[in-house]
C-alpha cells in the first residue's frame, strides 16, 4: 500500500477500499479505514512512512468494510471519529448490521463474520451536510444516501470522495445486484452525481475518474434494469423469496453463501419497498404469505 498524492492536501491509499487522506503539514485525516485491524495497521504504516499524524477519521457510511479499521486506529493513534447520524449508531453498535440483515432478530453465526460485523468504534462527532473544518482544512460533507441509509461524500480541493455511490462495470457485471438500502434515494443521488463537475471523483471500490458520468450511467442502467425485471416478474403475485430466486436465476447467479443471500435479500426488499411506495406494485396477503403483484 502506498500514498498517491492528488493535490498538496489530498491523497489516497489505493486498495480494495480506497482510503482518502487529507494532510496539512504533519497533521492528517483519513476517509474510511477498510475492513479490519490489518487495514488499520496498513494505513498506520503508510501514514507514518510519510511522517503524518492521524487526528481524524471520517466515515462515509456504516458498512463493515469502511469502518473496520477504526478500532485499531482510534485506540492506537487516539484518532477521533466523525460520522453521519444513523451511520454513527451502527459504527458504535456494529451488531446492528447483521441484525438488520436478519430482519431484526439475533443474527445467525453466518452473519457474524468481519465482512458484516466490524469491531465497534466510538463516534466523537456527528457530521451534517455542509462545510466542516478538519485539521484546519475546509471540507464539504455531501449527502449521498441510497447505497446506505445516510451515506456521505467528502469534497475537498474540488475532489469528491464519493464512497459507494457507484460500482465499476467489472463488479456490476460479476455481482449483478449491487447492495442498495434505499432505491428512491439511490436514484436521486445518481442523478445529482451526474450533474457534478469536479476535478476528480474517488469512489471507494474502483479507480478515480475525472468524469463520473460513465460510471453513473452504468449504475443507473443497472438499477433501472433491476426495477424493470422485478416488475416483469410480478405479472402474477409472488413472495419476496420467489422474486429473488427468479431474478437471481435469470441473472445467472447461483447463491451458495448465506451472507450473500441476506445482502441480496435486503437489496430486493429495498426495490420492492420502493416500487410499493411508488404505488407501482401492491401487497396481497394469501394463505399467510405476503405476495407482491403489479398495481392494476
Ligand atoms: Zn458500502
């Protein structure tokens, strides 16, 4: 892992999760911390090699792969953690991620691994959209909800760290149904992102791009395609499980991992909930099954 400088004050550490780095003299802040203690340790190594002292962690959202390194960095370097509301609740109580994946019940052991259950970390400051001072640099917190309830991006020096708003073509073509928690917000966020002109966009899971429009288009087409395909399946009433099973099969997916099942299940629920609230589909209770069907 190494630091890639973008401007005097902005850099990032490329990886499975790109870690944003803001620097001001020897003071520094990071945007997200990766999956676990090892990610935290690697970030520390890179920063120390550059003579940087970590003061602040900004978390974009509460998925385990974005805040799993918090615990190590907050404990060892006494870094303060900034996170948006809602996300902060999960970052300090990470069991809530597997809990919501398991419909609110105590999660089964398949959902208690580090990919969905990070170590808890304190959150020192709740961040709101708008201007924020971080290590004496002015940054702007940009709301980017959809992929996660209250996800935010960080704009600094005309560079936007845009978290998990967009995934690469490679990831989408492989996984077909990218995680979304709020489809309506996700569509609006993609629309807003499409109108943004910055010098550089740094998504968390793919290479930085100067123009985000191509990635937005791919993600928009994917989301609209899933909406269309779910509606096509609802020409007759179906349960959530039936919709999910038929959609996955038609996309050539063969789910074998329980955790993946639950992540996609949540995402399908997000789509069904969106279509229901948009009055495009209805609910029919039949033989103690909740069935979805197209609105007349
Ligand atoms: Zn995420």
